[in-house]
C-alpha cells in the first residue's frame, strides 16, 4: 500500500510531512539521495541518472507511484522519464503542476486555454538548474497569460540546509531576496520552487514583507496527491511499511531530519 517520496536530500521531508498528515493510513517510503545533494548544480543527464536510480529503488519497496518531491528532478528529468522510461504499471509525478495550478486559480485537470489571472508579477526562487530549465515558465505559459516572472537562482541555500547551517541559510535567503527585489521591486507573489525552501519560509516571508503572498508546495502537493489517489486507488503499491531511506550517512541524516520535523525520524541505508 505504499507511495514513494523522493528528494535529493532533506527538502522533500516538507512534502512528506504534509502528505502523511493528510493521508495517515497510507504508508510512505521516503528516499533522500543525500550523498549526491545538491542536485541544483548538476547537469540534466546527471540528475536524470540519479533520479531514475532512486525511483527504481522505491519501486523495489513496492511503491508503484513515486512523487518527485524535488523541483530540480521534476524540471530536469521527469519529462524524459515519462516519455521513454516508466513502465505501464508505474507512475512518477512531479511537484510543479499543483503549484502552478494554485497560482493560476485552476482545479486539477483544467486544460482550458491560458487566461489572465489575478497575479501579474511573480518572483520564482529555485535552484540554479531549475531556473536554467525554464520548466516553471513553460508550465505557466500553458495556463496563464500576461504574467511576468523574475527568477532568482538561489545557489548555496540547499547546501547550507543539508549541512544544518541555518544561520548561513538565513543570510543566503535574505541576499537572494534582495537580489530578486533589485530586478523586480514589487512582486505580487513569490514561489518557493525548491522543496528545501519551506524550511526557511518564515525568512522568505520576512525578507519579502507581508504584502507578498508566498506559495510553497507541501500542502498543495498533499491535496493534489489525495485527489489523485481517490481517482486512481490502484496506484497505491503493494509495499506495507513506512520507512526513510538515505544514500548518505544515516545517523547524521536522521539527526537533521528529526530537527527539521520536530519528531523522531530514523533513516536506514538505501
Ligand atoms: N529540494 C530539491 C528541489 O526541490 C533539490 C535541491 C537540490 O538538491 O539542489 O529542487
């Protein structure tokens, strides 16, 4: 009955937490590729190879459906995986679309032509490779017209979070917000386009000011997954146990995860 949740490291825990709260009866298997994080500075082939390896491992744990709780993998690898790699009886879904649907006031599966939406100026904060992929702008263009997007590649933030250096992460977030505001002084909304960033959401909000609506993915992905599983109940795979797997140092990763989620989390070696 399990569903797989994948991230390059700890960021996907923000999504895991939200989906586990929303669907307490579904076992989730989390896979953090901490050994190879950050993905945000890797090229697309590298991200594809690492992501497919992780997804195969989650299939081995009985997770027929895997959520890429990683924007970098969703942006750089998902389309290629869906086009030629994923077998008929398995599914891999990304985290971009639920976010863009929320921003453009759409319900799931609304494929009507792009239209004007309330928000006109959007700040996108993401990893360098997500920004370089322009996947966000592409998905947005399918749904909305007249939205000006300014993207800020937030180099270094994921490394600081993975290292548990929250003081450095705080300073880097503020400097990236500052850089963004020099390009777009008054964004109407900000997108946290990396699943690590909700761990710094208060800092983003503080630096952006109270008038900027900050969209982050965890609850949006949880709602969208609950809806998907209702429509496709067979996609809950045969796995029965929740577990946390990491390619990194299981003791260190467990400590950081426990600190972030404020509950005991024990990782096993992937
Ligand atoms: N948390 C991931 C994302 O959403 C990955 C960040 C990284 O590994 O650079 O993009």
